[in-house]
C-alpha cells in the first residue's frame, strides 16, 4: 500500500518490479534498485526530516517488502544493527552516507570496514549483516531503502 495518493511514475515502476519478482534476495534488490534510477525529485513528497534522529518516511508497505525514504540531518546516525531476517537494499539519493560494517564478535561488534556512499550508489545485504549508517557530512542525506520481508516497524 502506497503512503500517498500521488506516486511518482519512477517509484511506481520500482514497486511494480519488486512486486513482480518471485524472490527478493539481496542481489535481486540490488539489481532492481540499480536498474530503476530513482532520484531525489522522484521522492520529494516523502522527504521529511526530524531534528532529533533520522526520519523514516514510508513510500510502500506491503506483505512482501517495504520501500522507505530515510532523511538524515548532519551528524545523525543509526545504531549498530542488523535487519534480522530482512534483506536490505539502499540507494543514496542526495548527500554522502558513511557505512561502517561490523563483525559481530562475542565481546561486541568490531568495525571491520568503512565506506562512503554517494548519490547513485547502491548497496545490498542479507538480514544478518551488521552495520551502521551515518551522515558524517555537513549537508543533508537522503536514502531510499527496500526491506524484504518487511521490517517489524510500521508507519
């Protein structure tokens, strides 16, 4: 179910392709996000920020997957987390995301890699993947996320 009555054609095309996929593995989500170049102008109606933490703005919430626009002010970040059983794909729309990848050791997560993701970059991972995303820059960051199956959170 779309979160508004007007949906940009590129977002509808993205959702239709996700709906038409038999399975949504990390590789398939990556492929769909790469082949459907959604940009800022396509999601502008879903761009809402919070001053206290990054904001999740639901575009589509269905039984098979969710599409969410995340809006990050400078210095906002997620916690270190996995997505449990949900595969995830992320496309950076504006700004620069810093992703830190962790090895979940018994003593606690240990950072093993860090990468900068810029507008147009796409990454995907299985639910067991442990990471943190942050906006370490001085300008806003907007990212488009696909989770399958949907996360427990709801709009």
